[in-house]
C-alpha cells in the first residue's frame, strides 16, 4: 500500500493494564530459537484487552458477535473530532465537530491516552453523555471509537454501551494517536480475530489519510 498508515493501537504485553475486574494478560515465549529451533509465544488475554472492539453480543444476549459481521463492517471512511476539553462528551460537542460529510467511523479524541500507563487511566476518564450516544445512533455509521477505556463510567449501568450496541454500532476502545487524525479524512481499519461468539477482540486499528478535510 502506498502512503503512510498511522498506527492507532497500543502495544500489548504481560504488563498491559486491564479494565477493573478483567483478567491480566500473559504473553510469553514458550519456544525459542536457541532451545527449540523456533520462536513461538503463548498469548493469554481477555477479549477486551488494549485497543479492542466490542460487539453487540458483549451486552445483549440475542445480538451479533464480531464473527457475524462481514469484513466491510471493520473498514471505511472515518472522521475524528476534538473532545479534548470535555470530561463528559455532550451531543453539542459532537454536533460542533461534525460538518456536512459522510463517514462510516466516528472517532472521539479526548487526549486521555496520556494516562495509558498510569493506574488512573481506568478512573475518571471522559465518557459519553446519554444524549450524545443517542445522537450517534441517528448517524448511519459502523462504529464509534475513543482513546479512553470505555464509553461508560466504570461502575455505571453501561447504558451507552447498550444504546449504541443495540443499534449495531460497534465500539472501539483504548485507541491512541487520534490527534494525528484531527481535521483529516481517512480510511480506518480495525479487523478483529475470527473466533466463535466473539463479544470483543483486540484489534490492530490503523488509519490511512485520504486528504485534509
Ligand atoms: Zn470492551
């Protein structure tokens, strides 16, 4: 592929911090060139580790899992709007950030990524107001992404998850480098692993710039 592709995914390791209550990952070599003649790695992780997608089945029993969607669901045109000053993202914030344009993926830049390696990453992060989630449902889009751990507070009722996933709008959490996409139009990619009844999956999210929007 010609042109620069921007990596929007955090690196994964056994030290990667997890959402409160999730199991810690274990990523370690089980074979090495020196001892076995080849390198191979044991990967043990929750389906919502690091940069990942949530499927409707994450929240709703009779709903689609990631493996139920065609691959087109995980790629398309994106825009990224600046919510960096908002600790709770309102419908107004979203309206202000969107011009007359069509897009498949809406990414919300909050700048919360700067806390990624700190314990406070998973507390007091910016979340969506319910009206903002309802507004997003009125768009004909495939997914919404954010550079924070969740669209809902840690100990809430996960209402935004249910509203958005109930409309088959996928959620992408723990993105990074979104500042590089502000005021740009881009192709966005976030292919999940293909396992049965996938409620979520780590992804290698990335973007390829199309033009200055
Ligand atoms: Zn998740």
